């Protein structure tokens, strides 16, 4: 069972906590990272790409020249795909790129990502994160105190004061437990979780 120190915002140790083996000490299954991240990014795609086919391009209602006797190939419209300004053959049309994967696979990938950060020593537990006002310098001060250049902070629920204090920092992201995902864990070097958020993660992952 992994045991980690608990710090306050000033990087003073205020205790220790035992983490769940099944969540933070699980076997890291790297092949699941590709499966889940690919699904996440596919679901984010808008799928609004669109081109016009020959039936949708404006104009071209008249036959450009007579069928026979010109020595040229027969043509029925100047909006055919072989003409400049014509329709596109087999072009993209609006569609949903998303696909689903089993809930067990998603949970296993999330456990693997959390376990990976734990075994790398990149997981930090804070007793709480509170700011008296929405100010970027408040969040930046915490990052500088711990020496974080890149940070994913997980809190129990959405806190506008904390979220808005971090939104102007390029390499910082704040997520509630409900929004914790494999992609954001992997793309941030450091993972910081509050004590209350640990309980939420345990409930979410069924432990």
C-alpha cells in the first residue's frame, strides 16, 4: 500500500496518508493508454467538416457544348469533378467520430495512469487548496513553492476561485473528480490531489 506525505499550500508536511493499492498501486497497462486517449480525442472532434458534391455546387445547369463533332470529350456540366470549381468526389461530410469502449477498460486505464504517476514520484497530496480571491499569482505561488512547471490539480468539486486562478497559466489545469481522465493525467508531468478528492476518486473507481 503506497504511503505518501500530505502537505499544505506552503509545502509544510501535515501528515501522511495510505493510498489504495488497487487504484494507486495497480499494474500499469500501457496499451490501455492508447485505447482510451484515442477514444477521448475522437469524441472531442466536432465532425463538422464538409465539402460540396457535384449536385450541390452552384451553376453548371447548361451543357457546355454539343455532344458530338467538336473533337473533345463529351461533357454534361462544368460542375463535374474534373472541372475547376466542380464538385468534390468522396469528400468529407458531417459525421460523428466518437466511439465507445467498455467501462471496465476506462477504469483500468485510469487506475494505470494514477499508478504510473505514483510510481514515478510525481503524485503530491495536499490537505486542501483555498484562495481568498481569484488571482493568477495565488495559484502560481503554489506552483513555485513546490517547484511545479506543469501541473494537474484534482479537487473534489468545481471551485470557480481555484479554476479561474489557474486558467491563465499555460501548463496548469484544475479538474474536479468527475472530470479526471487519462489524457490529462498523461499530458501533465505533476499530479496534485487534495485529500477530499482522494475519497471521491475511490468512490468513482468503486473502491
